[in-house]
C-alpha cells in the first residue's frame, strides 16, 4: 500500500489481485485539477508493472463520479499570457498532451479496468470512462460531453474513443454538438455501459465482483485479450489476425495453458503465477 499514496486518489484492495482506485476530490465534485491529472497517470503506470494487480476498478468518492475538468485549470489554460504567440501555443499544446497522456494511461495499462459510475459523469469524466475496458453505472447516472458549452471541442479522448464504443456516428455527433445530458437508460441502450444497477453501492460491488473473476484468470490471457482487442479496434481484420498469430506465437508458450487444461480435467479451479 505504501507505493499507492496520492493526494487526489484513494486506493484499496477489496479482493486478491484487485485494486480499487477512487477519484478522491468529493468536495470539488471529483473534478480534474493539475494534481489529479498527474496522479492518475502515475497510478496507472504503477499498476501496469505491479505483479500483485490483475484487475482494476475505478470509481468516484462521494455523491458523483466526476464533474469533469476543474474550471480553474481551464481558466489557466485559456488565460495563459506572456511570450509570443508561438510560445504560448506550444505551452498550451504541451499541457493538453499531458492531460491526454493521463487518460490514455488507463487504456495503455495492461490490466483490465472497470469503471463504476454513479450520478454525474461530465466532460473529462466521459473521456476517462471511454478509456476503460468495462463500464457499469447506477440508475441515477447521467452523462454529458460538456466541453461544447465552454466553447471548445473535447480534447482528451472522448471524440476519439466514444464513436468506436457506440458505433453510431449520428448519435455521437448529436451528443458532442449539443452537450445534452443522457441517462443511464440511454447509455445502456446505445452501448456506452453494459450493466445498470440500483445504486452506487451495488454498482461498485458488482464491479469488484467482475474484477475478482477476471483476476482469477491467467494474467497472460487477460493481458493478451486487452492488447489484441485494442489493436484490432485500430487495424483491419487482416492486419489484426496476422498480429494475433505473431503475439500468440509467443504467448502460447505459457505454463498457464497447461495449468488451465489440467484444472479443467480435474474439475478444480486453476491457480496462476503472477506476471
């Protein structure tokens, strides 16, 4: 636990090999300030190489999941002064890239990540959940690609990932152009989330339950599945099949396959080594 100490994230381990990461700025609606942007990336970089973690659950402390970017941060970005125009643009670009890398660290993490969403999930919060592998929410959850109402296009992942998740270009454009709220019922109907539960507690409990199941599987298998699904999303079927053959050409040498087959034959649960 000592290596997972953060100001804006609360960490616990609810079951073996499962880490629960909680956005922990409830007094500020779990909005993203400079520290949270930085710590989110730091945390997921650690999780990626932590052999004691096989699955991740991410949620928000308090009444809601996330209110998006801290408006003080947004004001700093658009209000930056000093230097000539080129240097100002360069500094803004570097800041935006650091925010993008923070969100992308979730997707780049080798461990499956489950988002447990309750109440508001706004702006950067939507970007965060689209970088996750699985999304559950409570009945009171609502979502908004809010950036348009602040005079900008979403720039940390929503416009890139949401269309690939939902698969409905017209709907994505409507949501992003209008910034309107959409409910948990609508989110499950068009595929942003795949399960809706009664309240926050039940949503988190079910997310941990699923993470625990995932953590019981071969970590070589789950890592490979995530990597290959992400690769296939961004490449043609032919390219992805060729890449999968190369990947599994190495990964099929895992002892986990022998253990899994042996356990299946003996009708017992297999036990796999850490990565």
